[in-house]
C-alpha cells in the first residue's frame, strides 16, 4: 500500500479586496453578455480584441460611471499547492490520521466529531529560515487547536526522523503529549543549528514535502519582502496567509 499524500493550497493577500475586484470583473462580464448583440461585440471578454476592449470600457463607464470597469480577471490569491507524503510508520499512525482527517474534514467512527478542517485556517507564524506554522482549527490565531480524537495526542515513540527543509511536524507546547491540530513546516536544512538544536528530539517529523518546493520558497520570498517593507520583526507572517483548500492528493 502506497503512502498517503495530502495537499495544502496556500493563499495570501487581502481576501476582502480581492472579492470586491472579482465582483467588479463579473459585473463587466455580465453586462457584456447581456448587451453584446446591441453593440456588435462578442459575448465574452476572452473573445474581445484590443479595439473591442476599448469600446467595452467606454460603453460600460458611460452607463455605469460609479463602477470600476475591470475587464481583466483579478489574479488568484492562491500561490500554489504543497503536497506532503505522510509517514506510514506505526508509531506515527495517530499523527498521520489526525492530519489526513483535518485535510479532508471527514467525520465518522467517533473521529472528528466537531467537523474540524484546515480549510480556511490561517498560517499564523513565520520565523524566517526556521518554521512556517498553522493549523489552529479552534481559535484561528495560534492560541488554540484540537486533534480529531478530542484534546491532544500522545507523543510518538522512537524512532524519529531528523528535520529538514519541507518536513512536516505537529507543533506542541512545552509539555509532553500536547500536540493537537497545529503543525509546522521546517524551513531549515538538516544539520543546521535551527533544525538540530531547536527541533530534533523535541518535535516529530511525520511527513515530507514531495511537490511544491517552489511554492514554499516563493512564499518565503514574498513574506520576507513584506516584512522588510513593514519593518516587521515579529513571528507573524506580516500579511494574511491561509489554507485556501486541502485534501487527499491523487
């Protein structure tokens, strides 16, 4: 039986402003579809040439002076997908079942009675060159979390793998057996002081990034740039980042 793979689709930016721009674009598309025959235009934006686009803008703004004529669809806030292969080792069975269930939002057999899911949850922590953390399914700010079994989980017994760039681990408090739903992705290379001294032996790797390294590095670049522009030095990401979608990977 092949190991289970799951994905997290990562988005960033201003979701409210993006929704407003999407509606503005849709309003233009709807107007064109309704009035295309009247003005001798194609009925879809994608079929317009440059001259027809200018005509559409002139007509739309003339009839709707209070609205923005947004012809081009706003770029998606989704940066890309992170695909993880989860451990098939028996000592990580609870961790992998917990994470898989939170990715799918599935309920049944006494598991995930509250219907928790990672979908829509924020990435609330970014420590450059160290970790990217999310998974607070109860309070959505990094102060909460709950496993699909209720409460927290028992720490897995050895053997344990070393942390490396893209490894997936459950976050926990200083107390033993305190892992819930929060997780982190390691941004340090194996053998680095950050991975060796701060993570190995304290947290437990149960998954590895198998697709999406470019997405993860792009996110790091954007967050670093945002933090630099804001002069932000805290542990937060500096901009809104969240799990737009998640589930099993084929």
